[in-house]
């Protein structure tokens, strides 16, 4: 079937229309489902998606949670992605990256066969591992500075050239694509680094995990990172998916998403001149 | 079913018995199959495994090649892994790594549900992304210095502390496990670095990709990296899998594996005192 082009104009249009940059991470853990669902991951995903379509501009299925189910997990993942449809950016949170011929296979599987619009990519193996993901109309989202404690182990180490590793990753990998097909992952737990990166990369979108369960501050991130096109995708997963373990889980997920959006909206109206 | 423990003693025993450290990479590309197979990836894998069981100590399915087939690829992967059985180390070449709760899901899917014995892990996100893969009796294989051109982009950059990034990755991550459950990936295209790493890490196994199609020199790698327990797993993929595109493909794969082993064997007999 023909797909619509989910480029930067598409994304900015969604952001203007829905007045949010919220991305909902589909980190669906079969152990955490409401008991009424009897472990039906796909039914959970569909209910969450139905309840939250108007509250977000992107969904981000986390591949690990589906792979944990064994081979049937990929079937559920495919049905979930198909169910999301054409009115959201679909981000494969897969953290892939390997030598060129192998990255090309991941790209074919995840961006073509699974029909995702974007994929998170690990830059450790360098340029020839990242560039195979640049295919027509798709987004490459490069890990720069992640939200976790382990980001101190290597990403923040100072290099002899004076930059930190994540800064070198961004400046080098920014030349492999452009602001129309490349995003960077910057953890919500690092707001001052988000500001620094916004100054260096005024036009790139940043994917921001780490609010909610991981403790990042939405106001600080919005102040530091939003631009006139939006410029951020702020992800929340656990706080929305598991807002309730009862039969009202989808409604509570919607309310939680609305609450996040109440925080985001005033910043967005100011930066995008929406009022 | 109960599994046997595929620990370091198991691995060294296999190496002594088969007099090789050859690992066969199951990078099965549906576009490159002999035409008589009509695109049957599983039949190809079974024929290759049947022909080469005695020539190698490990098989390394490359997950990307199965994911490129969409959801059915994981079914083929599972059947391939089951078919290999208990007399080889089974390495998931999956290059995974994410924040702790997500790495735990990858670990559950790939090491438990798919029943692989080892997994390649990308260290860029740091300790809490790597440690969830340490589960009883399984191996964690950390990317250090890969075989590709892109290894120059970040892995070989000098840090302010005087080390190169891959050296920092190895010295730091070596403390997260031990030589009985941790290996490092070192590309065959870097023999002098393999020697340097052998001196620093005398007891760790190194997984060595990059011979054959990628141009690494077996003699140089064996001289630099073998130790009295074996200490290396030397991977070949394309040169063995696609030695012939005719109906004799499995026999030719076996011959190619035998040729690699003729190169490895004298080094191994000397280092392991096998003669």
C-alpha cells in the first residue's frame, strides 16, 4: 500500500494540530498488564492506542519487549505497527547498528518489512554502520547522550580533542544526513546538555526519553529544547501505559497523557507561536 | 529441557577435540541461496550445519539477516538454533544494548526464549545496559574494536586519560564480569591491537570477525591472540556459506571450513600443546 511521506513538514503539522510533542513508548510488559487482559499484549496496545491517538504525535514500540516473547513477539509488533496507521510517526526503538551489509538487513527488516518510519541507531561502530539506515523518507535517530546512569561510563568521557564523546558523535554523525532525516537521542535527565545541543544544532529534532519513571523534568527540557518547528519528541512510556492496572487502564493512560501535555503545551505555544 | 552448561571448560574441550577455534557465522541472505533451494533459508541452514558440525566450535546466527524477512524470520531463527543443539556454542550476533529494564527484556528473549548461549552487546550506553545480560551460564560478548572502516570514527579516538575509547571500554567492562562469562569483539583487521589486548587480558576469549570477505589475516590473528585455552573464536561467514551457488554448496562450505582450519591448526597445536 502507498504510504504518506512522514517528513519534517508532516511532523511539524502534527505538532501544530495536536499542540504536543508527546511520544508514547509502547514498552508493553506482559507481566504488567491489567489482569482482565489475560496477558494479551496486542489487545493492550490497541486499547492504549485508541485512547491516546489525539494526545501524541508519535508511538515508539520498544522492540525488546516484543522480542522477550520469542518469535510470536514479532507478529504482535507487526500488528501493533499496522494498527497505528498513518497519522503518527512510528519509531522503532531497536538500537540497532552493525557493519554495512548487516545494518542494511536491519534497515530492510525494520524500516521496510515492519514499515516503521524511524529507527534508533547505536553509533559506536561508526559511519558505515549508520548510513545504511538512510533510505527514502525514513528517519535515523542516533544515540547521543542517553538518560541512564551508564551514560557517564563512555558517552560523557572527554576526548583529547576537547569534546566529550557524545559531542563528537553528534558533530560527526550530523554530516552523514541532515536535519530532515536525522534526529538525536538526548536523555531528559540532562537538560543543560539539551540546551547546549539546541544551540549547536538549531534545526534537528531531538528524541527525549527519561521523563516520568526516570525522573526528567518536562519544563526544563521544553525550555531548553523546543524550537519553532517543535524540535523535540518527548517520550513517556511506563507512566502512561501502567497508570492503572484495573479495567480503566486505557482511560487512565489518556488522563496521564493529557497531564503531560498540560505541562508541554504552554512552552510549545510560546516557542511555536501557536496562541 | 535441561541444557548442558556451556562454560569455558566446555568451550576449551571442544577446541581440543576439534582442533579449531572456527566459528561459522550464519549470515544467511535469502538473495544468495543456491537456486535449487527456492529461497528456503531453514533448509540452507540445516544443510550447512550438517556439513560443518565437525569443523567448528560455535555457530553465530546474525539476527539482522532473519529480521530482514519480517516476523517469519524469527521462526526460522528459532528452528535454526534448536537444530544446532548442544555440541556447539550458539552466539546470538544481535548487537543489543539499552537501559536496564530494556536490556533485561532483550536478555530474556534472546538468551532464554531463543536459548542462545552468548550474545554480542554494544557498550555505548554503559554498565547498566550491559549487566542485565549476565545470567547464569551465559556469555556476554562486548563490542570493543570492530573490523569495519567505521571503527576509526569513535572506537579508536584518544581520550584525555591517554587510552583509546575501545581500550577504556575493555578495561571498564572487564570489571563487570570475568573471563569466565565475558568476551570481547576484536576485528581481524587489527592484529597488532589483538596482541596488545591479549597481553592486557590473558584469559579472556576474543571473538574475531573479519577474516575472509573482510580481509583479515588468519596467521597474524592466531599468532597474536591464541592462548593455552584457545582464547579466540575466529568467525567466517560469507566465504563458507557462499563457497558455491550450485547443488554442492554444503560440500563446498565444508571444504572452505577445512581450508580455514588448516591455517588455524598449526598455531593451535603449538599454543595449546596439542601435538
